[in-house]
């Protein structure tokens, strides 16, 4: 999306505002949405995503990008809360670690192939038709919804936040950090790369390192059997890598540091998911709080990036600040004694 926006003449601050609206939409929607269900929630998510693809196909007016941000955010809140709840409620508690690994590994492996295909397709035929093809594929997914297990649950945000109070700060900090991996890295890579195929190769390179990290995590977990042996070093290294990324001044350092960060974030992302499953007994309660607080954190992260870009024409200050803020993640776990093994 970042590549497509810049290619269509939008400025970096405008794209940052798209992501800001995208990330603000789920927490706002959770203030008003009272119920989630398999049929209704997935249908709403697919409809909003189909309209999102059409909104990307062609831009008629500049403010259309902000409408697209709302549609992207609607997909997140209706799809992921329902999907995560459905996925983990249908997983035995003693197999959640394995399920989480499968949950995390799908993205990197798909991420290796898809950017290369789209980069080649975009360079040869243009990217606009990709969105029409995506809309058609999404439309076909409606047929799969009826085969899913049926769940329905109410959303009581204030009660959920009370029940998850011991991990709320961690989820918020995690959201701030995610603004870098989800938006800042894809966007600011365009400072250095402006062609679709090389850009696709770069994203595939990041996905490849994420896939390697998943295999590495499985090996380490089997060998040591203790979360803290991996948790504290990895979260500390993530904080350092985020700050170092802000100092990257050329494509070589940007590639090295974003690759290292991608590797670490995949390992770290597993902990962010299992944190909710380990510490909150009711999955749906945990997922509602998770999506709300991650959304708030992403909003703060994108706001910092937008301000940094507006005042210094660079995300450098924001990335350094976010890296410093992320040091509170391992410190909070340690002082609250959430993991003592």
C-alpha cells in the first residue's frame, strides 16, 4: 500500500495519516461494538476489505486515502478479534504454544512469495489490476465463512480492560512498536527504493528472515523450555534495533537493521500473543483488550512518526524514541513478575 500511495503522488505525511486513521478505527469501533459473531463479523470484515480494494484501484480525490484508512481499520477489528478468539478457543490449552507458532509462521512464509509476485506483476502490468483480483478472491471467501465453527460473544470493553489490567501497559507498548514494523519500515524504505520489483524483493527478504526466526524460535524453545531465557534478551535487542534503525542513513544500513529487526520481531511477536493466552483465562476478553490497546499504541507510534516527519523531514527522532520506550517492555515484565521461570 505504501508503494502504491507514493506512486500515486501522495506525500509521506499523507500516507502516515492513512495509517493513523487505520490504527485509530479499531479502538473507536470497540467503544461502540457490543457483539461479535462468526457469520456477521467475518462478513463485515470481508465487505470492508472488498471496498478497500476498490478504493485503492483508482484515486479520484485526495481525501479518498483517508476513507481507505477507515475501511482498513474496520477489517482489523471485525476480522482479527473474531478470528483470534475462534482460533484459540478451538485449541486445547496444552497445545497453545504450538498453535501460536503456526499462527505466527504463516505470515512470513506467505510474505516471501507474495511481494515478489506482486513486484514482478506491478513492474510488468501495473499494480491497479492487483486490487481487482484481490477483491474477487475476497468475494470467494464468503463461501468459506459458513463452514467455520459458530461463535457469538458480547464485547464489554471496560470490563475486559479491568480483567487484563496486569498486561494492559505491555499491550500498549507492543502497539507503539508495531507501528514501526507495520507502517514505518514499508513506508520509509521508499526513501531508498522506488521500483516495484526491487521493493518486492526487499519485503521478501524481510519475510525470509522472519521465517528463519520462526524455525530458530522452535529450536530454542525445545532446547531450553523457559520463556525468560529468550524473552529478556530478545525484547532488549528489539529496543536497541528500533533506536539503531533511526540512525540508518543509507540503503545498506537500512537493509541490515530492518532485517535484524524483522528477525527479532518474529520471535518477539510470539510472546506478545502468548502473553494474553498465558495470563488471561478468557480468550475473548483478552482479545478485545488486546486489539483495543494495540490500536491505541499504534496510534501513538504513528503520531510520533508523523510529527517527526513533519518537523524534521525524517522518521529518525520517532524511531529512536520508540526504541527507548520499548525498553519498558522487559522492565515491566520483570518488575511485575509476570514470568519467573
